[in-house]
C-alpha cells in the first residue's frame, strides 16, 4: 500500500511508526514538510528510512514565509534526491490562520517553483476551491499534482481532473456520514485516485478521536475497494501504479534525481 500524504516529522516515535507501517503492508510513505522548522527533520527521517518527501509551506504558515524560505526550498530540492514534490501548499479560507492575500502570494510562489523544476505539486484547499482554480490558471498548472484530502464537489473534482491532478482521499472516506465523499470516490477514474492518511490527523472510523498513523490506511483502502466493487489487492496495485506515475520514480532514477 501507498500512503501519499503523511507528516512523519510530527511523530516523536517516527521510527516505530514507520516500522508499524511496514508491518501493515505500507510500501511507501510520502512525508510532507509544511514549514521551515520541519524541513530538516523531515529530510533526516526520509534519509534514515530510505523514504521520500515533499517540501513546502502550508497555507496556515504562509504569514511566516519569506523570499529566503523559497530559496531554502529550492536549494534543498536541488541537493536532495529524496525530495520528489512541492507542497503542501494552497489556500485555507476556513481557518484563515494567515491573511488571504498572503496565502495567495505564497501559493503563487510554490506554483512558480514547481513549474520551473518540473515537479508535482501537492495542494491543500478548504473553502477556497474557486479562487484556487483561478490562481492555477493564472500561474500555469504544474505538469501533475495532488489535491490532497479532497472534500469538494463532483464538479470541483472534474476541474482538477481537467488540470491533470490526482484526487486523494483520506480517513473521512470511512466515516458513516460521508455519503457525498463516497459518491465522488465512486466517480473519479481509478487511474486518478490516491489514498492517504494525513497522519497524525484524520484517523479512519475505527480510530476516531485517536492519533492516526500510516499503518491504519488499510481501512481506507478497504472502504474504497468496497465503494468501487473491486478486489483489495487489485486496488493496492492501482494506487501504487498511480503514485509511481505521479512522481515518476524510474525517470528520476535515470536522471540521477532519486
């Protein structure tokens, strides 16, 4: 199984978390660094575990971003083969921990960098889908990307699919009241779906109210397999294929970038 979005740097016991994930059958974890304080810790973790990561500034942290932040991101990407994507970045107009205009400017800087370096972008969006799509079109959508922990409508999912994005579902897919989310998960083409934990956040139904971790992603896989009416092992193969197509590991190995 693949966990396409997890914050390993937020676990003090990350070594045990990674071992439990392996024991549960999780083959790869994309660890997401979300602010400058997490960049080096995340990098240390993926180097020690042979993993991969994405690097960016979360919209909640946008108010703390500087030009030097983006120079740091660029330098780390160019000098560390483990960094395979940019993000998570985007817009969050629900909590508004950073001013809207600041979030938008920081998002644009991420898009510029992703386009220059030809890397996938990982997007966080809450209560801002229309504005985010406008900015994507203004700046130019990177070659590929993930809309992580998707919570929008069928119409919004179509807009991301048109722009060559993968739609990623997390633990909320397993919740009994997630009828609309399940409908969208039944609609999105299988070759455009990814699954994630967003751990330590958003645990699946069986662990609601507790800490989430990658080993628990099997519940989300089982839920999606039931929704799509396919064998669990077949779904695992599809998600793995999708993930590898997104980050294009084979090409990056040949280029000496992984």
